[in-house]
C-alpha cells in the first residue's frame, strides 16, 4: 500500500512545479517547454511531475489559478487602505516596485507566451478574459469609492480608468521584454506622478 502524502507536502510540491513551469515558459515559451524541462528545473524525474499534473495544459491552468490568487492578495491589501490614493498606490507598487527589472522581465515574458497560447486554446482565452473582467471591476470599484469620497475628480469614469491601468501594465510588460536596457524603476515615479496629477481632486491647494 502506498503511503498517503501529507496535504501540506503535496501543496508545497505542487507549488514548486507551478513556479518551475512558469520559469520554463518564460525561457522557452509554452510550446518549447517539455515536462522533462520542468522536471530538470527541480532536479526531479518526469514521473514525479506526472504524479501532480497529467500534462502541460493542466499546469497552465494551475498557473492561471495561482495568478488569480496572487492578484486577490493584492486586492485584499488594497481593501485595507484608508483612502483611494493609498489603495491605488498599493496596486502600482505591487506591479512595478515589488520586483526587480529582471524579475519583471521574466514574468512578462511568461505572460506574453501565455497570451500567444490563449489565441489557440479556447479555455485559456476564457480564463484570461474572466481574469481581465474581474480586475477591471475591482479596480473600478476602488476608483468609484474614491469619487464618492471626493478624493478623485468626478468626471473620471471608473471603468475607463481601470481599463487604462490594465493597458498601462500590459504595455510596460511588453516594453520590458522587447526594449533593450528597459529600466522601469528609473521612471516609475514619473509615470505615477503623471497619472495621479490628473486624477486626484484638489484639496487645500494640493493634489
């Protein structure tokens, strides 16, 4: 009789495989990555990988679920902030400050490969669309709350602003991969200042 693997260990090993696969996808793309590549990244046999996932598609779906959980953690941190400014600053920091340029580039490459794969896989495309709609709705709610509290200028449309944030994040990811010597951290504060300058309601002569 095969002994049962403790749940904590099972989850730990599964998360390790997901992380290793994400790195492999960033290096070689989804099509270029094999189960052997993922196993090699962890110094494991492919048999161990197959104990957790039947194929790469299952791993890709797990990565999407993992990404959603990570983003929900960011949104939960935003919800704990006292003002819309603090909440949206938390979003910017999570996207642009919490990792190095190299980490951003690696993550962005994996995202781009996943978008390409979504053009071929209906289920993955639906997952990405659902994820996008959820992000838009959550960010728009923070903007809407800021308008109600008089923090954000009333003429701003919450969903349009949320869509702009998403487009900005996506564009920066693409630039980080395609543009030589791209250094996001060097002008992150300027990007934030430009956006915020036209967003906040003036109070006591300040924005």
